[in-house]
C-alpha cells in the first residue's frame, strides 16, 4: 500500500517556501507530479505487447491512457483528488479526451471535483 502524501509530508520539515526561479522548484514539482500520477496508475494504462503505458508527463502537462472510455471518469477523479491534496488544481477547461483508435468519438465525461 502506498503511503499518503500527508504521511510523507511530516517526514521532511520545511521552513521556507521554494521561490520561482529556484533550482529546486522543477525537481520538487517533478516529485509532486510523479506522486499524483502514481495515484492514477492502478486505474490507467494501455498494453502494447508486454508493456503497460500509464502516463506521459512533461512540465505541467499530463497524458493519461485508458483502454476504454468507461475508465475515464474514475481516472480523472483520482487525478483530481491526488492533485488537490498537493494544493494543485486541474484546469477542466483545458482538459481534453482524445480517441486515438479508429472507433467512434468519445462521449462527454462528467467529473465530480473535490474543489
């Protein structure tokens, strides 16, 4: 079982906040994004041969993979809950769902947000 962010938070005491432009900022953000993605990894993913691909993330953009459209609501809700525990918020206006197969376009997806 994965430890919660609150359990890990108390292990590293901090006094100062990281300022924009600080060399630590990208590394700390990367750790936060990796943790958020790991909270979705058990629900997300597509199999290609013997490999499971769950996500791609770059800077502040993320791509989550799912085998079928029935998984999207659960995956996106998990992502939103994990992001909110870190004080991050999902921009639903910028969120896109894309079908990369030859099947029909995906129906709309309604997410219950925690914010």
